[in-house]
C-alpha cells in the first residue's frame, strides 16, 4: 500500500474515532493539525509521512479522551499493522506523538514530534482556539468565568495555557502563525472583560 493510501486509511480511522467528539478534539481538529504539520514538515525538511500520520493520530490514547489509554494505543498499532506500516514507522509515530500534549510539559525528542506539537498548539490559538477552549470547558462542566472563583473556569484556561503557547513553539513557520493568532486572543479577552461588567 502506498503512503498516500495509508494516510487516507489513517484519516478514515480517525474519523471513526473522533467524529462525535464535542470537546474540541474532534475530527476537524485533527484535519487542521495534519494539514499544518504536513506544511511545516516540508519547510523543515522533516519526514512528511511521520509528521502527517502522527498529526492525525496524536490524540489517540489521550487520557482526557479515552478511558483506557493503553488499550487505545494498542488498537492503533493493530490498525497501523493492517495497513502495512513497518515496525520502524509505528515506532517513529509513537516517538513523535508521545510528548505532544501540553499537560505532559515535555518537548518531543524528534523534529517530527516538535512539528506535530507546534501544529497542535497553533490550533489552540486564535479564533478556532477560542471556540475549542469553550467547547472543552462546556464538555467538562466548567463555568465560563466567575470573578470570585477564577480557577477552573474557561477564561482562566486562557491564562494558564493558551496565552503561554506562543513562546513554546519550535519551528519558524509556527512562530510566524502564532503572532497574529495570539494577538487576536488578547483582543478577545479585552473585549470579554469589557462586556462582562
């Protein structure tokens, strides 16, 4: 099976897993991250296939989304074997995605992992990032905001995470994209507080 067909199969696999997600980690999030990661892979002369496949698969096994993370990753490996990925490719995908998550607080070991992490973080900034923050907050039963109880609210999440992402990016292309999106989030928050009171 050629790589283009393998990527199509991975896309279909991810659609089956994530099409009904309402927390902001849906199929369309994966599609945006995969598109961006593939673009950055070309700019950075990285492994295009590992970047693209890993971007599609980076949320598989995330503890926030799967009740059994280990089982989800094992099922992913079984699937990748059925579409004839080599052991090395599967290993490289795992290395690329294992430390992408912000909550782990780690930097991926490989260039491909750094690219996927950048692409994932770019999708958390800007207009889409704002929408995803509130979608995730709603899915987790969080308040939008409370002036006395800021911790655990969706607005506080912007300060705890979203506004910090710009300075954690690795690649030139991601850093350029982040500037405008970051400024948009700052403008949004200013307007939010103007309207809140």
